[in-house]
């Protein structure tokens, strides 16, 4: 699986106490919301303002670490 930090390079993340994979996993659950924000001519895309307008409520750092650990463990079972 690709590192969440690489996938999030276009987002303006000001809080450094964030496990990037937490956001990556969350964004994967928000495709309907992002599709509504997307503009398109031939290919739908999200511009930087739309990406930064997505509300993300993050748990404390320790909980983020545990969430990522559990999700990655489930992905291992699925592979």
C-alpha cells in the first residue's frame, strides 16, 4: 500500500501531530462527498481549495496510531 504521506502531498496539513495514513483511510470513505466537489470537463478533479475544505475530525494521536495499526492489519488479512 502506498504511504499516506505521498498521497496527501496536495493537502495543506498544518497539524504535525497527524498520522498521515489516518487521513488517507478517512479520505477513502469520503468518495461521494469528494465527487460532489469535483469539477470536470473530461476528467473529474479536486482543486486545492476543494481538498482543503473537506472537514476531517481527527482523534488524538495515540488513537490515530491504533486505528492505522488495525486497518493495516485488516488489509493484511484481505491480501
